[in-house]
């Protein structure tokens, strides 16, 4: 039987979240809700729930490489999202695997600190990330805590965000989306530093809820999903921020767990998008 259609495909490379709101589980929900097809590669096994991370079990680099090789040779993605990579060796494994394939849009969410405040990454890995992963990433999406680590400066105000975002962009990545949700303010300001150095500000009201577990995973996966559909980076960032805000708003009054609950990824699910293989 001749197959006539394909779905936009997004590969997520990330850690596990048994509570279902973040990591690979949150990524797959987001990608699916936006009409794309999700494939995945597991990088780590955090033991966690909505109240925090209890421990992290590493996945061997060879196992990650085997997963990547197997997926890429069969279902090559239209966009890639990378989340939790907590060792230098793991970063090098992923970068080497991609060097053998055509370039596709890549969004990197530098997962370093969980919503609970738990540190998720080894300190010595940061240099390896900057040297190896930043150059191949089309966008990185740090939150305030992660940006403070990368820019090596405290970030307490929107003005600090402008300085930190430019410092991070100069580390070698093409574009930066600095998320301002952790600032003490009634308005969330996120700054998008594009590949030309122009800065675009996005403002939204801060929703009074602790159901924000997996917000960063959701946003980066949403941006990758829109890129897979053919939108520009600027369009994808704009649409991804809007989707994430709506997912928080539609999940803010839901009780799931005793800690920081998840977003509602399926508040308005799209049907799977079909693109014709043959004209």
C-alpha cells in the first residue's frame, strides 16, 4: 500500500518525569496537542513527583547514542528539542550523533534547576554545553535561574535580563529566549534575542497558581512543534509563548499532586497535521 501523507515530526531528547508534567512526558503531550508526531530519546531517569526530585539515575551514553541512531535512521525529525543533558559526556554523544545528519531546527532548553529549586545538572557540564551544544542550537530558552548561571550575574530586574540575554547570545548560540516568569512581578516579561541581535519583548499577566511544573519543557517543545510546521523562529516563539500561557491558565485550578501541578496541555488539541508526500 502506497502511503500518501506524513506528520510533522519532533524529536525530544530529555529526562523522565513519572508525574507526567515535565520532561519527555510533558514534551510528548505538547507536541501531540499541537498536531505533530513525537519521537523521544531518554537521557536520564529522575525520580520525582510534583513535590520535587528525590534522585536521578543516569542513562549510559552508549544507550543514548543507540536510541538516537535508531530513531534518526528511521523517523528523521522536522525539528528537535533538547532538554536535560546533565553530563559533559552526554552532551558530546548527542552532538556527535547529529554531526552525521542534515541540520534541522534545534531548540535547547538548558534544564539546570527544577521548579522545586533542586539542581539538576553537574557544574562542570556547563562549559561543555556552551562549547559544543550552543553552536548547533538555533534557540536556547533559559529561565531566570539558568540565565543567571550562564551569564554569571544576578538577574533581579527586566534591565538585568537585557544584559544577561546579550551575554548569553554572545556565548555562541544563534538566538535566546530569556523567560521572565521567576521575577517578582505581576507581569511576566520574556525577551527574545534574535540572530541579528534585535530584542523582542513579550509581556503577559502572571497567573496566580503553582501549577507550573513543566512550563519550560512545554514552551521549548511548543516552539519546536511550530518550527516543524514551517513557521519562522520569531513566529514559533510568539505562538509557543501564547500556547504555554493558555496551558497554564487552563490548568491553574486543577488538583494534580500535592506540590507544583502540571499544565493543561490539551486545552485545545489540534488534529494530527498531514502533509502530502506526493503532488
